C-alpha cells in the first residue's frame, strides 16, 4: 500500500495529514517538509520578532511528537522534494541522508508560497531577510536580541511589511518602510489606506512610490540604495509579496500567477493529486471565480478537506469571500469581499459608501472613531466592506463577511439585529450606519 | 391640521417625531414626555451611576433645543397623558400649567416600559430606588456622591440588576444581589449563567433563590428582610423587571403581558394609532411570532419606522432575532436567537453544543477563554447562540445574529470566511469551532 505523500508541513499540509489519518487510520501518510519546523503559525512570526511571543516553539500548533506518535504521521523535516512524477505517482525526495523515491496513491501539494526576492545587486547580503519561515525568523530574532539592529528598512507596505515594521519598532529599531506603490496596503481602497498611512507615520518613516535599487556592502552593515539615495542600516527585511510554490506541479491547471486550480474537494486537474493552502486558487464567492487569497484560515480548512477527500472521506470547501484583518501599530484594519478597485477591475458596476462612526456609545470611555467603507452596486448588491479604527474593526468585519456568504443586500444588512450595550457599540452599530447611508445615497466612485 | 401626537420622549418617541418631521415638514408634531429629560440613552444609566459617565446630560442624544428649534418638534417635558380616546382621536394631557386636550391625526405610543415594583411593606422607603429614569438616576447619583452608601442590596440578577450592581461596586459600595430564581441572567442557558455567576461572586454577594419580603425602617437606613434574615443597608435598588406601559391603549391587540402587537409599519390594531419602542411586541424572526424584547436598537429603529409611516412615508421593520449583550464586571456576555430553554418552550426540538475556545491565538498575550453555546435542531437548523468571556464575546455574537437573519444552517455557519490575525482571533474562530463541533455531535439537551 503506497499511501499518501504530503508536500509541505505547514498548516495546510499537517491539517491534510492529520485528517487523512483520522479518516483512514490504516493508510500510511508521509509528510515532506523542507524546513526544520512543522505546523507553526506563520502569522505569529511578526509577534515573535517583536518579542511579544518569547520562543519560536510557542508558535507550533503541536510539537513533532504529537504528529509522529499520536497521529502516526511519518513527518520528515529537512526533506526537500526534488522531483514529482504525477504519471508514475512517485516523488523523489532528498535530505541529509541522501535521496529516495516514494510511491504514492494520493499526493497533497501543500508547499505554500515563497517570498518574492527582487533580482537586484547585493540582495544576498547576510543582513537581508525575508520573514516567511520560522527558521529565518529565529535567525533574525537572534540578531534583534543582540541589540545590533538600530536602523532597519522594510521593503513593502502590505500586511507582512507593516506587521514586520511594527515588530522591528517594538524591538527598538528606527524603521523606514519603502513601498513601490504610491500608497500602503493595496488590499483596501484609498480612504482606508489613508487612515493606515497616518498611523504608520506615527511610528516609522514611510517612503511611498520608491524602489530599492541595490544593496551595497557598507562599513557596519548593508547600505540600501532607494531611488538613488543611500541609507546605511543594520537590517533590510523584504516583504514585497509571495508567489504560489507550485513549480513541481507541471501540467496542472493554474491561474496565470501559478496558483493551482482545485475543485471543492481540493482535487487538481491531475489524477491523484490534491492541493491545499497558500498554493491554491479558491472559489471567491463574491467574484464567482477562482482567486488567490493566501491566508491562514483557508490554509487550515483546505488542508483538512484535501486530506479527508484524498483518504476517501467526504468533505468540501465552499470558498472564501476575501476576509482579512491586520493590526497596524494601534490600528485594526479589516476587509472582506471586494474593494471598490477590485470590483471595478472585475467589471462590476460598483460604488462605495464611507461613514465615520464610533466603536462604543459616544459617552462611554474609549469610544474611538471607526471608519467604515461599504462597497456595493448602485442597486444595492453588497460587494464588500473595509473597516479601520483603534478598536472594533477586527471582528465587526465578520458581520459583512457573513452577509456576503448569505448574499444579503445592503438593505438586508441595514435591517440586522446587532448587539448593543454602551461599552461595546453605539445603539446604531457602525455597520448599520453605513448600510443606512448606502441605502440613501449614490455612493462614491473612488 | 391636527398633526401627530407622540406619547413618550425616549429613544423611540424622539426617533418617531424626528422621522415624521423629515417626511412631512408641514405637519405639526407634539411629543408629551412625563419626565424631565427627552432622548436619553437609558442603557447608559448604570455607567452614569458608577461614575464612568460624569453628567446626566452626557446621556442625552441631543438637547431639547435641537428637537424644538432645528427639527420643529413641540416637545413638552413634564407632561403626562391622562386619557386617550382613540375613537375621537384625542388625548388629554396635564402638566404644571393644567390640563389640555389635543386632537391628532396620528398617534404614536412610545411610552416604554415601567419598572415592576413588588407590593411589599416598606417599598416606599426613600432609600429604595428603581433605575429606569434619568431623573431617579440623578437622585441616586447624588446620594452615591455624598458617600453615604456603603452597603447596598440590588434585587434582581437580570441585565439591569447586574449592571447596577457593577455600578454600585464601582461607586464604592459593598453589594448584595438578591434574586428569586435559582440562577442569574435567565436570558442565557445554565452553562453560560454559571460563567456569569462566578464573575459576579468575585465582586459582590450573590443570594439566589431568595426573596425580598419586606423593607423595615432602620436606625440609619432601610433594613431589607430577605427570606426572614435582616440586612441593614444604605440603599436598595429594585431591578426585578419591567412591563410594557400600554395601559392607555384600551382595545388594541396585545400580548398577554400587555405589549402592543404591531404590523411591519408599526400600526396597532386601532385606526391612526402606531406604537414603537419598549411597549411593543416585535416579529421574532427565529420564533416566527411576535415577542417582547425591549432593547435599545429596536426602540430607535421602530420609532423611526412608526414616525415615517405615520407621517405618510414608507418604511418597515422586519423584526428582531433577540440579540443582546451585557458587560458584567470584567465579562462580556452575549446572546442571540433562542436559548435552549426558549426553543424548548416554543416546542422546537433543540439541542445545544458547548465549546470553550479563545479570544485570540493561543500564543498572543491577552488570549482569554471564550465560552460558546450554539443552539440548534438535531438536523442542523441554527436557532441561537450565547457567548461569554473577558473579551471577544460582545460583537462576535453578531456573526450568529446575521446568520439567523439569513437563515443559515449550522453547516453554513461552519463554512464562513471570518477574519483572522493572532491579536484578534484563533485561526479557527470560536464560532467556527462551535459550528464544527455541532455538525459532528448530537449536542446537549440542557
């Protein structure tokens, strides 16, 4: 019995392996993980870097023994997959002990996504880091703990760039963020990005519309060349994006960016090959098309579905609506569905309604401004929302996410019976205020 | 032109009057309010008592001038309605200046609810208070500020009783809560009530299954007789419930408890008579029947609908799902839909699924236990939920409230794409954990 091979020991891969062992305890499961850690919370890395989480091991969902001894998974760390022959159902793997071929009945590709490293001079300087793996984060944390990082540059002002900048500030560094686009956080529209921009500038230098051209070897550390100007720093962190790690999977149906297309059982177009996690395209329920939205919850869920179905069980993944939240210094920034830019790009006639409300009753201490943008069609189809504020944004977005799953209209959204007490919300919740305004107005077109 | 008369100047009444003036600026609107304040946030009273809100006026949504001068509403404070003749469309009102009759085209009854005062000996002792009106709260606050309240008894362990107990503790009093039922907070089921019980006992004495039999006149203040034992205290607050103030409305269709039945335009069964706020029964969308759930958001919304429709405009109120949240000392307690007890009482075959999850990623500081109870039918119809925890309960309940509006199943609930980042939620949100468990288990029957 050849059993299952899982490529990648992250959240998706270990969820797949665990689910498969539950469904079919008699069938062997081998997980090949190139790194030294399995099943860690990648989203926790910035908090480990910033010292909020003390030990790298704290980020592990479970230690390797749990997978090996309790779940009976053959978890192989430090093991790279060199070749995948989907016709012969065979992988060639290599580790310190040499190379080996493994036959499989079913394969789950859960290799995740790789950080983009721009091909510029000096990029291999030892003080240039990416923060996608716990191993490189551990090295970076050692460097931060040594006290030798006083000035740092973070390249990229997306989720990871901003979280990393916050972590480095927490670790005592003066941080400059360099972003090629003219604005931060391209997953939200301009009015919300402006709120984020102001918060970032309270804590770090923010240089928009600028590029890292090269990295020189300075006297005490790297020198970043940004738009021709030189910045001598102690550390450069690259957070310019990630791309699906699907190079092994030749011949499978993919999106132009390489994300593997799967059905609701996480089957790829190749027989016996499943995929899950950050390397797959998922049904976007608002867009009505596959989209690449590589985030933690879907990685866990799609891993579980892939493992269950691959092992002969029944499960399905319905899709995502694009919900995400990020802490940016003292701000909560959340989004779901389509931004106005995304809706417009998809050819959907969309407008946006912006309101500023409050997180609590106006007389209750701690009430903070809450910016709400609803994205909708002129005739009231709900498409998405974005929230930003010092509190009350992170989980309030879930109301709109739920409404999108249920295909509620803006009118329906405004009729919801939401929780009220002065310490937690105004009597008209900010989501209701926004929906009410959207019902009465024509909305903004940018 | 006789115009509109509104009985009651609370949230519902002032919303109705304001809406009517917007819809039909040419038609006069008179609001008769028995008290000295209009449009105040009744839910803020405990925070005013506890000193979190400094001045009574802070609780006013708007000062009277805004209603009178900017909105053109004839707002009459200190004005009691003595008689209502719905056949003649006439009310008799009285204030310091004497009695007067007012003719109307349309009437909006927004008289709210009156606190229940048990008919026991000594109940009119000057140190016995209810906390339904801002005027009596102001008197009580003056008493608290004088420093003469060291020991207090609160009768009733519902929302208002617990909020008031917290306020009195914040004001420096030692508080004993006396509740006739064998448990606190009957709007949630036993497992959640137990969490609340433990929190209350960290801050106050809690005496369950006990009755206030009489109040004696002691040397320094009232003496409460509770199950035969005497407690000399400085203050007694009654919070044993409220009842709809609908005595004026003879002949209208009502629930057995007196709540007025209305249609979606807030019309009562009497021609020209509308009702809104805490005195009406509202469509309960889960129960599929009118129910009396007197809470702030519906008071505001139904007031607006009543005023709009009464003035000739178009609006409708679809109903409630029974969402509520309360802060109990350091605990957030939230509920929506039907409790298991309510579902069972309504003849719905229901079970409950309980999980304990966390408010944040387990490694993120501040992650607190979050108790989640889902109420559902054995075949997966979602009926309600209850949450309790130090954080993360208050607005998370809105996901389930939204799901109930949309008639999502437990299975649908488990498939939601909810926001995740370590500071705000575990990767599987507690609501998803509960839904997943409910899908796999048979649930509890108590």
